[in-house]
């Protein structure tokens, strides 16, 4: 009887993972297609320079959002998945903190960071900063929905947000306005998203117990600190190359790299969707020692599927890169290095899928500090090599550093996973 129940539970978990992965994949691809549509019109209207100024503003705002989040989003998703009754207490603690830190981050982005990147980019960075408080409110509701495995709802909301931004930006470009008007639609779309997020909580009967009690907030921040380090390091890791290129090589060359990287991010969505669907299931199975065998089974199955999917996408990109660049950015983009850059970036897809899954397993096993250490090492390496090589070799250095650091992360996290699994083996043996 226990064996039958275990089999049914395993099948039920697989069905949930598959259903959520498909939902996330479809909706996230739709959101990225909206972003690509906007990038295509931007390139045709204002060139690679305007495209880079837009990507720079959004990248800087994303880094500021990661810093302001303080690791709370990942921590909350894990805790919500473990205890459905913790929502009101944790949201009431986390939301005021996130709002305060996002306001501080917006101020720094709109002043100090804007000044560093010069007068032509400063207004766009200031406009993008206005979205930060609204994003903070949206993020809390999104992670709560994901923890409940309502991926179709959370992804649909994110899809609508991206389409609002993209559609508004495209309309303004077609009316003859420039990239500054496009960026102004980002905080407007996030304001609508924040109103939706609050309405979801109200309709679900969630009444956050708002609190800034020093002891509770301190405990919350201590628990989230490892996630904060990982989140900020990961965001810097993904955006440093574009920031350094923009500082030292100008908007045109950085725009060509940004165009390729934006397409690469689209290619990662199928594996990211599967990882998002897998994470709550891994967290649930890791709660009790009795479920560790099921945890390892889900991890190993996920690894096989992820690597197969990433490899197939990588091979297809090597063949179809010229066609994709021409369709998205126009025939004129073929004269740039975007095709070659996209092909090189596609080689990183299996590496990224492997280290992200390894990091997810370590997090659910409460070894997030090890993930943080690995991300910090990779981010520091990326920063040093980009600063040394990009000013001289431009975007070729950026893509080479990206591939090298992806490989470094995979090796570090896989080594940590092997250690974690070795520590689990006595527990697994006792279950047999």
C-alpha cells in the first residue's frame, strides 16, 4: 500500500511539474516575443545606439531591483511552498521592507548611477528607476502564486505586463518619439501590475499583518541574506558585460552585443520555465528525510530533460542564427557581428541549464550559502576579466568571458552537488 501511494505521489508530482513547465514556457516565450518585437522596432527606428540605451536602462534597473529585493523573493517562495499558512505574516513583514529598499535603490539609480553613464543616458535611467517600488509590490504576489504552483496565473500577469510595456513603446515609436518615451512606459506598466497584485491578495482573502518590528525584520533579513548575495551576484553576472561595453565601447557596439544577448535570453526560456516548475516540487520533497529519495529522483530526471532540451536549442541556433537576426532586427543587422555573437552565446545554453539546476538542488537542501559563494566567485571573475579585456577587444571579449564564467559556475556547483549527495547517502541507505 505504501508503495502504491509513493508511486501515485511521484506521478502526481511529475504531472504538476510538467503542467507548470508547459504553462510557464508558453507564457514566458510570449512575454519575450513582446520584448523582441519592441527591440525590432527600436532598432529600425533609432538604431543599435537607441536599442543599447534602452537595454542599459532596463539592465541597470534590474540590478537595482535585485539589490533592493534583499533575497526576499527566493526565500519567500521556499517558505510559502513549505507552509501555506505563513503568507499573511511573511507578506506583512517583507512588503514594507521591500518598498523602503526599492525607494532607496530608485534614488541611487536616478542620481549617482545616472551621472556615471553621462547626460545622454541619465534621463532614461531616472525614468526606469520609477518602476522599482511597483516591481517590489508585484514580486511578493508573484512568488506567492508560484509557491502555490499557480504558474499559469503568475506567468499570465507577467506576460500582460511585458505586452503593456512593449505595445506602449511600439506605439510611441511609430508616432515619432524616441527611446526615452519607450522607457517611460515601463513604470506606467508596473503601476498597473502593482494594482493587480494587491487585488489578487484581497480577492484570495490574504490580509498581510503589516509590521516593521525590529526583531522580526532582523530575523527575516538574516534568513534571506544568502539568497540576497546569490540574487545580486547573479544579476550582476548577467548584466556586467553590457554595462562595461556601454562605458568603454559606445552604444553602437554595445547595441550589437545587446541585440544578440536579448535573443539568447529568449532561447533560455524553455529551460527556465522547467526550472521554475521544478523548484517548488524539489522544495516540497526536501522538507522531510523520508522524501529524500523522491527528491533525488526528481533532480536526476530534471537534469536529463534540461540538458537534452538545452542541447537541442543550442544546435538549432547555430543553424538558424542568420535567419533569426534578419527577421528580428532587419537585413541591415546582418552587417554587424550579432549573428556570430548569438552563435557563440548559444554554446552556453547547456552550461547554464546544468548550473541552474544544481543551484536549485543546493537551495532546497539549505545549502544556499554555497550557491552564494559560487555566484560571487563567478561574478568577481566576470567583472575582472570584462574590465581588463572589453576596453581593448570589445564584444568578442565579452562573449568569451561569458562562456568561461558559465563553465566555471557549472564546475563549482556540480562539485558542491556531489558533496551534498554524498552527505545524503547515509539517510538514503537507512530508508531502504
